[in-house]
C-alpha cells in the first residue's frame, strides 16, 4: 500500500459562439462564426431561416441563411449541447448607383462622356460585396422628343453616348431603371441617377 492525498475541482462546461462580423446573418452571404467550448470534441449546428453551417477548421464556421427571421446556433461539446445563441437573419441592404463616380447633379458633358459604366456601391458595410449591374437605360429629351436607350450589363453603350453627345448646356440626362444583382441572387432596383449638363 502507498498512502497519498489528492484533490480535484469540477467546473461546468463553458462555451462561446462569437459572430466574426456582428450578431446578424445576412442572406446570400458567407457569414463567419467562431465556436469554442470546453471538451475534446467541438462542433456546431444551426436551425431556422434555412440555415446551414460548415466547419472551416480551428473552431471557425461559415453560416449561410436563405430567408429573414431568426436562426439558432448550438455549440456541441463532447456530443452534448453546451449552449445556444440567437441571430437575426436579414437581407443585404440596397446599394446606390453611380455614374463616373457621381450620384447625380451638375456635370460637364465631356466628363459624363468619359464615364464607361454604371456602378452599384455599398459603403460602410461589414462585408466587401459586389452588386453587378445587369441593365439600365439612358433617357434624354432632344428637340422636344424623349429618347430612351436600354443597355444590358453595366457598360454605357455607344448608342447611349450618342444621345448624351447631342445634349446642350442646361439639358438633363437620366440613367433610369438601374438594376443590380444581389449576393442572394435577387435583382435590386436602384432607381435613377440624374445629371444636368453645365
């Protein structure tokens, strides 16, 4: 026999589910999440809003959701639920349209003619996203008649530039029905960008 004394401490399992960006999942976006918990095996599940979650290593996960509402992420430690966290699921906000880097207002005709495309921009957002412009039209009034030319894609066409070339000082030109494709596949209508030739 070998007499000895020992002591040990039992503590409750702890967990942490940390949204890498914020406490929101955006539809159509790969939302990064960090999940940690005490225990030898750590995993996570998600429920609600058509959500899916996949492990990308070292406690890092990517969540995608398909609809607005709420989603619950559950941390699993050693095969048992260790805790949950609720997230709001929202659509990505609408961007705004620019032509030649401008949102409208007075412009020199030469400057407007030098613009090559219409761009959709989303400033100060947590994700660096692109919204490809899929179509738009240019509308001008020349000689008392209104003319519209539609473009597919983001590039300003030669026919549209020809309309702009005909404008006189004080004339107005409108880039209308600007449509862009969101990360979730939906088409967003970005409205109109109007200029006055100075």
